[in-house]
C-alpha cells in the first residue's frame, strides 16, 4: 500500500528552492519518499513547469484544456535554447525506466524530420533517446533504462534545434514493463496521485466577484469592481496581464474610448492600455509591468497570475415557472501552473473573460459558435537586418514556401494577417492552429534566407515570433439581448446601451491570392470592413449583452459576449472589450449592494447603473455602501465625440467654427496626420473636385472682425485656394490663399470686415483651380483692435 503525505508546496520551495526532492512518490515541485514495500515499484514524477531553472525554455499554458498540463517549449527561433534543469533525490537505488511526455508537433501533417528534438540528461548521463520524434499527439516516449544511485541527481532538458521542442513531464519507475497511463485530462486521477494532491482542493474566498481572464476585459472588470467596493479575485493563466495586448502577443489596442452616451467609460482602459506605434510592437511598448502595478495598487483585488481555470462547480437554481431552471455557479476550479496546486475559488458572481466562453460552457450557459466563416488565430513576427551575414537552418518540415507564396513582411513585420485556422476547431484544435502558423512563419523566413529571397536577405535575422496565439472567434455566450449587425447599422437605441463600439464590422477571410497552395488551411487573411459604424460617437452596446440569460450569476466581457458572428466584427477589439469590463464591474457592485443577480440590475436598478457609468474611472468607495469619492487626479470628462486630440476651438480667440460644423458638398477626406489641427481632425479635397465647404456664423455685435483661416501647410496643398465671404447671402469679397506655406505658426489672415449685429456671415472654400489639395480645418472671426 502506498502512502502519500500532502505538503505545503510554497513553503517547501522557499526552504529548498534549487532542489526537487522526490523519493518514492513525488509531487510537482517536491516530494517525500516513503520506503516502498518490496512489492511496490518506486516512482519519480517531475512536472517540467516546476523546474528550478527553466534556462531558455518557456512556459506554455495555452492548451492545458486539450492536453492536460502546462509544458515547457524550446522557442529559440532556430537557435537551440539553454538547458532547463532541476534536481531530484533518490533513496531507493536501482534500475529505473525513463518516460517523457512529449509530442512531434509536425507529425500530424506527416512532415519530417521532427523539428522539436531534445535530449534528457541525468547527472552526467545523456539518455540515448532523442525525444519529440515519435507521436503526432501528446504521449509518453520511452527513454530506456537508467541505473540511479541513492542521492541527489541533476536533470536537464537539452534542446537540439531551437524549433519548439516540448516537454510536459518526466516519469521514472522501477517497474520496467508498464507504460504510464494517458493523462490528457486536467489533473487526471493518476497525475493527481503522483502529485500527492488532497482529494479536496484548497479553497479561497469568498469574493464578491471572481474574474477569469486577465486581458483587457478582465482588467477592466476587476479594477472597476474593486474601485466600487467589491472584493475581487482576478485569475490569469499566464504570468502577464493584457491578453492579446501583452508583450507575448503584441496586438496593439484598437477601438476608440471615452465617448458616446457615457464618455467616462474607457477612463480605466486609458490608464493601462498600450501605446504601441506598430503591431507587432516592441516588448517595452506593451507595458506588462505597468498593467500589473495598476492592478496590485488596488488592495481589494487578489491577483492570481499563473492560475488556469479548468472547471466550475455549478448547480440548478430554483425556478418558479415551467421553464428549465437556471444554473448557478458556486466556484471555479484552478490549476496553479507553477506548482500544480489544485484550488477552488468561491464567490457570489463570476465574469467570463476567457475569450472562449469556457466558464459559461462548463456552467451550462446557452451559447453559440458560428459553424462556417469563423475568423482564425494570428501569430505575428518580426525580423531585422544586421551588419553581418546571418544563417538560418533549412526547414524541410515547415510549409513549402517561395517568396511569391506570402506577402512580403515589409517594415520587418509579419502583421495581423498571418492568420490561420478558419473553420478549424478553435478549441480542441487550438494547438494545431498555432503550430500551423509557426510552420508558415518558419517556411516564409526559410524562403527569405535559403530560397529565392536569399540574395536580398543575407543579413536578415529572425528576432521574434509569438508562440502565444492571438485568437479572434470561438464560442459566444447568450444574454437577454443578442446584438446583431442590423442593430448596429440601424443604430437601434437600447435603453441600456452603454459601451461605444467604434471599430468597423471587421470580418476576416482567407486571402484567395495565397490560399491556392494551401486551400485546406490558408495562413494569410484579408479583412472585409463594413464601415457603417460611427467611429466618433460609437454604437452603444447594451448591458444585457454582458450577462448570461440562463446562468444567474454569470457576467461576460470580451469577445464571448452575446452577439452574432457579424456583430462580433465590431465589438471584439481590445479597448472596446476593456470598456465592457468597466460596465460589468460597476454592475457587480450593484448586485453586491442589493444582493441581486445581473439581470436584476437591468430590470430594477438600471438608473443606478447609468449613474455609476457617469463617474470618473478613478472614483472609488471602500465598500459597496460607502460614499463615493472623486480623487484629485481624475481625468477630465471627454465629450460625446471623445477626447479632443487637436486644439480646442473654445480656447482659441474670437468666434471659431470647426470643420465638423461646416456645410460640406462633394467628397472630403478626413485626416489627423498633420499635427496642430483644430478639434478632432481636418479635411481635404482634390483640386477641381467640385468640393465646397461653407462656414456660417451669426455676428454677435456691431464692429470690425478679422478673418482667420486655420490651415496646416503641406507641399501638396493648393497655392491658389479660392475663398469667398458672403454677408446675408451676398458676396462681399473673394480672395485666393496659399496653403502650401502659410498657416505654419498662425492662421492665414483673410482681411478685416465691418459687420452689424445678427448678420449671417459665410466663408466658402472651394477647389476650383486651387493648385493642389484644399485643406479645411477651422474658420475664426476675431474682433479687430481699435
């Protein structure tokens, strides 16, 4: 009979941080050995995520739900990474068979040779087996028999290629004939037994709100709820916050914030959002540390990094009607991806910010997933040029590409459109989708270095490839409102409309030009935009999209909210998702205050929610019943069109009419590239395009006024732009101005005019024989000095 003694893993790691002690039966990071009876085999089980030194190997937690565990990946971009190592102790010397759980990650496509090859070194013995070479699925690979003396041994994973070798765990046993069981389930019974975990998980809580997912939506929900007096747990499966907007994925944050009906929404997002100038940007631009510090500054948030949600506890709620009972979540099950600890976090309410709707699915929520036409997953990448020639290994196992098979990565960026997995299983097949993307990237760079692009890329080197995928679409959880494309385009006004969605209805499809060679799984996408969404004011997404219609204590925020496939195209961008979280956090505080469900907020407390949405993002209260206080560093409230990026017309001298208030004829393009403009933007139209702009104003009092024409100069502007002035419909003056050179430091002077009070004065700019593009920004009338 085998005896197991549970340990406090964290305490033991503090005592012996460099030693993995496993004698007899082992735990993830440590283990006590019980002297084994003669009939029992000795066993040593080592989870690689618990290695004392990971070297150059990285922790991958994306696919735990599919293959059962976190694992280490040797993501070296074609250069072998440094060894990962740990130590373990053996009390029972003898012959042990070594098993390694790994995968040949290209074998599912019958590609060869295996790129992810690695060795295992025990002490000074290199195990003769090369691992990562046998199975297209995660499986145990036999490493043969080792003689292990009593005492401490060092264990190392030695990467041979730098091309994404993977190792889940290592198992040694004196039973030389038995293969260990499959362990695809998260914390399977065999793995749980090997780790010495107790039958019941460690419990944490209760919390007012448990937020699962640490991307923009999860951060918005946690910060908003905490500042409104809730005790919050924020659960994130990786070591950094931000999701797709972290340094791991590097998608710059899109979607306009701080505008629409409630321009205070988005102020929390403004605090932590990235300022990346490109996508993918640099590591520093995504501010992982800043995001974490902002969350840690909230004393009522328990931040749980490296915790993977793998299940929920849910029960049927009482129902007083003939309809099926709703569901009610009592707790969420978590795996600590660093130690293997099993946790149960309990709370009153939960927010599914996982993107894939995992929490709702496990709880039995009504859900949907588009069967055909789904968007895929991107893995972006970067390359650079050095001062000396660089080599790159041949990649016969990657996609067979030449330069014509992919869009050239200009500006050294492989951007968002390196996307695959359209209509593939976005849940069970997620690792295969990511790996196909890696094969595409490596195949493309191989074409640049070793095939028909070699002469032009002698000094090119691959500097970054995201091994964490950026998914776009999978499950959506259904709420009391399922928002549609027609709702958005028709601007259907819901009474609880709140989050402004300003992105176009942006849906991705395989790009035909590059799909011919790989029709089963194209890896380059094209975005098709329906631009009927108001980018300035935004479409107000209703609150009823943010809670489950049949799980009574479940909110959702992010790309798993209650919308159709088409509507997802506009709401899915990160800043918009972050604002959803802000609304959910405030709604959760109302639920806690009134001891009610998310649906009750709409049915009985909507006015209270809308009032909270008018508060600054930094407003706070100690408890949900405390007085709300506004700190001195609260942001200035933006207007319905958002924070004004240009000069405020109200702060300029005289009477100023912005181009947004001009009466326009013809086609005018909007721009913001030339800085120093007035208001939100400027407009321009081509020479002789028949476009016209009329700026009307009613003169407040008698007197002389000087005309000022605000215009940012540029070499493509007109130098003979026609301007006419009308008073009460009659032309009083015509002139031509030079917009190529004038207006740099001050507005262009249009002359002085005498007006009587209440006269209507119009300034008209047109494009006839303008000599270039005509630029309109603002018109000012300044009282002339006596």
